């Protein structure tokens, strides 16, 4: 884990009553994905598996390590997520942008709030 | 410590320890001192690479070669990845330390990839790619009368007959012939022996203009051999290429493998890819040095050591004409001359890739060329002397 | 423009084959990510926030219609139908797949393009005046030397593992339109004592964490010695540049720490010993390259045109576009047209595949087939006949490419920021859009006049915020995006680095803050003063007071 990811994990842990998800980029096309409950990888953060404790996160990390070895994903790291009524929301702006999978081509596209 | 030999990509396991080992911070004074010490003790200088992203060692090697003129082995040690290999080579390194001897193949592959570079450097003494593909060097004396040429050729042949030492013969050629000495090399065994001899007789190349006919259909191994030779001898081997338009028209007419359909097709392919570029490269040269040996084929059995080539208006020199295969092999082994790896795989006479196959032990050495054709016709046209051809026809009649 | 010969073509194809092999080894597991990363970066492939990003070198910002169409094709087939022109005259695709990369590189090679050295600690694409060969104030066309440097620097054996990345800019005109003072090496073509042209050589300029304006190492270098002198400059940097701290590894820090005099001494000593004759380009090779840059045969034409005059009278949008986006040309009756990628509400520098194709078509129809990329993230058609302007304007307007805001406030420079970039700390695109919308009214922009607004989403300063008359830097303050404003920077001949005006602003407050700064300038300016003039005359006080109130 590089320094940036270590910092991200520390930030995620600081956040109190939040859960954690594991995110990565798919090796073949680089698209943002999340580890899901079946050990697969989903582009939809709402379908991600969320860890409420370190033990679960460790276990998820083990699955992710294997996915890295199997060349499915790269750059795995945990993120902090808040479960809101309308669904899970990443704590950091960066992760909200990643989860949105948005392009900036069209006018007035921007739906991650300023 | 295992090393990879950057000129061949092969593994060296019994390397001598370095005389000095330089850190990347080495200054000019220490560099000069190290070169002297290593030179006095005839041993290698090692240059450390603390990590593969640290390019300071590249500068040190170039300074050793270009400024200080260090001729001994320069060895890269430390954190090195195979992808650095071509860069190390071009900066003047001879060997590199291998963390894992199993990675030799990857190093070899990385070394085989380079056959072009823009920059001048240790392997490329000319600025950028200037000079590639055009005639370089002094032009020969214009319009020598043929009679003078014939007597000069005869005189040279007599001088050359006085020794069988190939380097001595090259020195004789350089002394006797005034003007550009064109050496057309196919990177075959004979040509490599001549190259070695040129480097011995004239380390800076002198008036020798070394070139190869890059037909566009050469084996990659031929280009690798070219690369290795340039590095070993620090001499440039020019690539002489066919006219693109002519090749396009030829392929449009006959197809990519049209030369297999008829001897006529094959000959026009040879004509466009070899004969015409050769004629272009020979224009204005005073002599043409070839690696032809009498032993090689029936058509070559009467080849003199030097003869007047009226068609090209120059003296054609065949300094190996009287050598046999054993003598050649012994010379190559003794001088550790870089040779085409294909020879070890049964290829003897190597031309264009589609027209060359390996031969079986005992087969005629040129049996691997245009193997679908009969023996008498197997010349590409490069060494066809119209005069002699008529003579032999007359004899046959 | 330069065309590949057999050598260049084979060279690039070999690199494609090499990457194809490396990508296959990665996908089959022979290479780990750690091993593959430096290899893909050598071909401009980054893993960014959302996906892989591919940076394609546009040598000194010059494109042919065929190349631009191919880029449009790549955008459509392998990306999401658009690309982003960068502040270094390159193009980035944001959504390419690793598995498609070898085919993309092949498609680029088909039109004589590549991605070599668009990343990594090596010599990058040379920046040039985008009006080269057309500008009325040009002393000599710098593109020949750009191409010479491109070839010389491509896979240079000695200079491929420098302490840090290395960027060279060349301008051959009276006005510096290549930001030469903010490059590792800046070259200005100047007339020497005997009337011959040569280079004024600057070194150690740069932005990033520690911005510096370049320092003069040589007032005049004979042209024929350019490569051997660069060789010596690079060698001294390669040997003595810092490698212990990534933030102190650029040449600007070496020059700053040694002092320009000591650095010059080292370079001159090395140059004295350098084998100039084997490094400097022989005249014949220079001539071979220069032949590709012969100016198009443009017959002088009338400098006035009734159609243009009539349209200007009746159509204020056209008149504004004409005033700002049509630049003087060296041949009478011609002009260089800025094709704006700054329509308010759009991402600065983004172009859809359709837009690229339109520009390619129009370059053929009206522009002698020439296209340039400006580091201000616009395209330029350098050779357009004055009388063709109304037709060209209409065609561009139909594609949303005729915004007449060149060098006005709406022509702001902006990096991709946190919307795309893995290094960014804050977003820049949405802020830029909000600012552009705030100043959308052309009359307001005309009233403000020429002004350079630059924004970066992190300290690496891809948006050149240090050299903006107004600069905006996005930072991350405890999880919140915050925007620092600097004033007084300039990328031109009077190059200067902006000063921070005070505490940062939250994203939503930035447009107001810019409005306040601009209004303060208008209120205080003397007749004919630019923003920079007023700033330099008055200093920070009035702006501070307007932004933060009396303290």
C-alpha cells in the first residue's frame, strides 16, 4: 500500500460511525469497481460489501489480494462510506466523484454537489 | 556474480572482479583516476546503479568512453532491469550485473529490440542518423581508364597473395588504393572476419566504408549481428536500402512472395532489393571488398584476390578468396568475432529471410539459398562478372 | 509539417510492438503491476481516478487534418467520444482500456504519432509558439528546431533517467507565446551581433511547488551548436540534480541552489570538452528537416474584404470573434484563427470527436491543411484568408467552436483536477465552468479586456496558476476543497509569479471573489492599463481590502 492509500485508510477510520468498502480499478479497462458480497467486483457502490469492523475488512482484503494476483484488479484500497437513507455515500469528495463514473463532456452534467 | 554480456545477450558466470567500483557521484578527477587504474591492470570498471531510475551511471560511462577514451570493460552493477539494456549498451557499457540469472532471456530480448537510434553515442559516432542510407566518405578517383584499373588490380592481387593474414591484407588494401573502400557486408561469417580485420588494421575505419544491403527482408538476427558488431568495433555499418517505390511496384506486380513463382520473378526481386542499391552504394568508390570465397560455389571457383570490375569501374577485392572453411572458423574463434546466431542453427549462407533455409550437414553450403532452384543459377547478381560469365559460357560450348 | 521517413516509421512501429508484448505479458501475469507501471508510463498510459488515461504527444502542437481525424476516430472507437487538449499542447483520452492500447498505438503510428516520453523522468514534448510559421512578428520558424529536439531526445540513451521530468520550449517571435520563461529550458530565437539568428538560452524556470522564472545562461548561442549545448546542460543536470527529494529534483532547484553562475560554469566547462562535431547536426540533416517546414505558398491578398466589413457592422458576436480570435499573419490578407474550446459551460480544452472532425474539415477547406494546439487549450488554424472568415465563422459556430473570447476572461486555462486526476486535491473543471458562466456576457468580458485566468487542482500546477494574472489553486483543507487566489502572474516576456492575496475561498465563493477582483481592477485602472499594469502600480492593498474588508 502506498503512502496515499495509507492516508486514505487513516482518514476512513477516523470517521467514526461509518462503514468501509474496498475499491479498486479493473486491470483490463481501469474502471472503478468495488468488492461485492459474492467476492466479485461491481461498478455500483450500492452493491458493494461494507465492513463494519476491522476483522471483516481484513477478510475482504484477503479476497482482494487474490483478485490482484489473478489480474482482475489493481490499486485496491479501503474507503470510508456513510450509509444514508438514499444509499451509501463515500465520505471524501474524491470517492464520490469516483463512484459517480462521470464524464465532463456535456453541459450542466455536474451532479456531485460543489 | 552473474553478468550479462550486452554485446551478445549471453550469460557470463566467471567474470573477473572489477578493479574499481564507482558510485554515481564520482567526479571527473576520480573518473580519470579510475580509468588509469583499470587500464594499468587490464580489468573492468564497475559503475553502481542504486536504483533503475538513476541515470547518473549512463553519464559516467559516456564520459569514460568519449572523454577519457577508456577502452576496457565497463560493467553496470546494482539495481538494473532488462529494459535498461539497450540504453546501457548505447552509453558504452559492456556488461551488466544480473540479480537473477534466470532473467537472461528477458535481457537478451530487450537487447534484440534495438536496431535504430536517433542519437549519436558510443555505438553511433554520427550526429543523429545523418549519413544513414547515403554514400559517405571520399569519392574515388574519377574515370580511371580501364587499362590502369586492370593493372592496378593485378598489382594488388599480387601484393595480397604475399600474405594470408587478413588484417595485413586489409592494411595493404588501405595503403595501395586511394579513395573510398566500399565493403559490402552481409554480416555472414566471411564478412565478419573481414570486419574484424578492418577494425584491427584501421580502428577508426579509415577509408573503409562499411555497409550492408538492408533488403527489407533480412532476418532479425542479421540486424542483431549488425548491432553487436557496431558495438564491438565502434564502427558504423551503414544500411543501404532499396528504392521504396520500386519495391512497392514489384510487390504490387508479383505479390509479397512472388519470387517463389519463377526465376525471373526472383531475379527482379534480387535486382530491386540488392543489385540496384549495391550499384548506388558502389558509385564513386575506388574499391569494393567482398567476402566471396572460391570454395563457396561452382560459379565462384576462379575468383581472384583482386580484379578490375569494369561494370562498376572499381577494383573488386576478394581478400578471403583463397581461404577454406576451416581457416575461416579458426580465425573467427581465435578473435572471438561476433557471428550471426543463425549459423549455430544450421544456416550457412544467409540472405533474405524468405529465400534462406538451414542446410543439413554435408550439403553444399549454398544449398540453403533459393533451394527450389537448380545449382547453376544460384547467384543473386551481386557477384556476376559479365566478362567472366561469357568466358564460362564459351568453355561450356 | 514533418513527415516520417522509413527510419521514423520503423522506429515507432518497433515501439508499438514492444508495448504490445509488454501489455500481453501484463495480462498473462508474466509482469506484475509494479513491473508494468514504469513501462506503460513510458508510453503515456496512466491509471487515473476513473480509468486509464492516455497522453498522446502532439509534437510542438502541430497536427494535420488526417491526424486530427484519426484522433477523432480513436476517441469514438476506444474512448467516450472526446479528448482533452492539455496545457502542454498534447491530447489526453480519459477512458481508454488497457486491452485496446496496442491497437490505439498502431492507429497513432498509422498517422505518424506516438506516446513516447509523454510521461516519466525524461525529455518531454517540446512546446512551441502555436503561430509558428504564420506570426507577423516572427524572426524565424522554431518548428525545425523543435523537430530536431524531438528526434534527438527520443529514447536518448543518457538522458532517459533524469532526476525528474524535463520540458523545453522554443519561441521564434518577438512575443513569447510558448511560456519559455516557465520551462526547464527556454529558447528564444534572437538576432545576434552579426545579424545571424541564434538562441537566447534560459534555464531553471518552472511552476509546481516552487515556481521560478527562468534565468539566462547564455545571451546568444550559435544555432549550429544547439544540440551539443543542450547535451551539456542535460549532463550537468543528470549528474548533479537532486535525486533525494522528488519536490527538489527539477533543474530549477539545481540552478537555484548552485546559482546560475556556477551552473553556467559547469555547463560551459562540459561544453568545452564536448564532442560538438558528433552531436551537433550537420547542415545537410538540418536542411532535410527544414525542407518539411517550408511555409505554404500564400499569394498576398487584399487586406480589406467587403463581406467581412459588412458582417462586422451587423453582427456583434462576429465582430467580437474577429477582434479577439483572428490574429495578425505575416502574409497580407491572411490571419491565424483561434478555434475556441472555451464555450461557457464546457470543460476548457475538451473536444468531441465531431468537433475534431469539423476542425479537420475546415482546416482543409479554409486553412491550407494546417492545425495547431495552443497551450491555452485552444486550436488554431494558422493560415486562413481574411475573406473566408465569415464562412469559417459560421461553420465553427455551428459546432460551438466560435466563442470570441480568446485571451479574455472566459479563455481560462484549467487542469482536469479531481474530476479525473489521481494527483489532484480539488476540482477545477466545475469551478472554471462557474466562472465562465458568471462572465458569459461578451460585453462584460470586452470591458475587462485581456486577462489571463489560470486554475490548477493541485500544487503540481498543470493549470499554470502561478503565471495567471489571476491564479486559482485548489487545495484540500481537512477534507474540504479550498481555493487560494494569486494575483500578478504573467507567462509572457514580463514573466512573473503571482502572489497569494490572502486566505482561500470555498468553491461556491470563488466566482464572487473573481468578480470582486475584476471589479476592483476596473474601478482603479488608468486609461489603457491592463490588469497586470494596475496590479503592478497599486500592489495588493486595494484587492485585499475588496476581498477581505478592512482589517
